[in-house]
């Protein structure tokens, strides 16, 4: 079950950080460079380039299980994608959507080939009003070279009114926490972190006005509902499909050439990869 996979990944991450709870008391040795907080963040945030209709849509994603190559992002930024390219700190991969919760605007993407080293950020409780946070994503720094770097936006959890919809065509995100500042499109689907670098939510910019964050505790509960299904996808979000028409309407209005047939969960998505890596598939 996906719950056990995610728990195992979290335990492995804690042990890699040298916590006493994983055994071995005494003085804690210095953390290896690859597991320091800044490096963990680099290995936990993915740039996602989707081809929807005739548009290229750029967003970010959060690694939820590196061993299985599972990444969570917003559904509306990959809805109807005919190709998916995932740019990580370790290389460029291709991906496919393996689960979607249209009403909650969540999509689970699987990366190919699976490469070791991607890490899941440590989780934290939902942010409180006025809490200082930062929204992180991965954006292009050199389009010609295909280079990507992290972008970080300081924000605070708002203590004002409840969240507004991301777009009039998309479902209202009832559990979202309003932020006090707008977010750039590149951080869409990326992590929102507290001052300790722990994951409190997923960033959801709005078309105008301050952005939102979906609390990580709510996303994790959704992920725990999933189980392996036929045709190499995950099942458990059937009740969410009442919101498919809303996601279709948003994609059709924003992306010329969008076809609803491309938004089927099992629609074929051609591999997007760097030349010369074809032999890396397992």
C-alpha cells in the first residue's frame, strides 16, 4: 500500500539524517553533504514541463517517494498533458500521471527512469495565522542549456478570510490556507516550507491576488487512500471524478488545442527524455 511505501521513505530519511531514534546513541556525527537541509531541498523539488494542447505549461512538484519515483503536484497544471518532462537536481526524466484528485487539485506523477537519490521533505503541521513561510519551486535559469534552479518566495499564512478559488472554473479548495502575497507560476505544485525547512503544504498560485497553500496533512491523507490498480495506476479517488468537467473547462479555456480525450488517466503520454538515455529504462 502507498501508505507503507511513504512511511518507509520517511523512516529512511530520518535514519539518513542520523537521528538517535534510529539507533546508535552518543555524539551525532556531521551530516554528509548530500543530506544537509539545502541539498535535501534540491533533491525534493522537481520542475514539471507539460505540453497541454499547443501550450507549454511549467510548474513544480514535491517528491513523495524517491525510490518509487512518485511526485505530487497540482492537477490543473498537468491536466490533459500530452507529454511530461521532469527536471530534477539529478537529471531530466519523463513522467506519467498515475492518480488524480480533480476536486482537490492534486495529481500524482511517476518518473521514468527511476534514479536513486531523490528525497521527500520532512513534514510539519499546517501553518498557523501569521506564520512566516517560504514557497519554493524549480524554474529555468538557462533555457538553451536546460538548466533549472530553485526560486524561493517569502510569504506568511494569512489570518484573514477563507480562501478564494484558484480560478472561477476550478473547484473551491475548502481546506486551503490563504497566503499574504501572490505567487509566481513556477512554484505551482511546489513545497511551502516553515522556517525549519519542513513541509507544511503545496503552493497554489491564483490568477490574481494572494496565493494559497494546500496543507500537507490533507494531501497526505489523500495519498494514504491510494492503492495499486490495473494498468499501472493507483486507485482510491473515484469520488473525486465528479470534478472532471471543471478541470476540462479550465484546460479548454486556457490551452488552445486541448482535447478532453488527452485528459483520460490512461491516455498514452509519449516519453520526453534527453537523447541517448533510451537504454536507461528498467
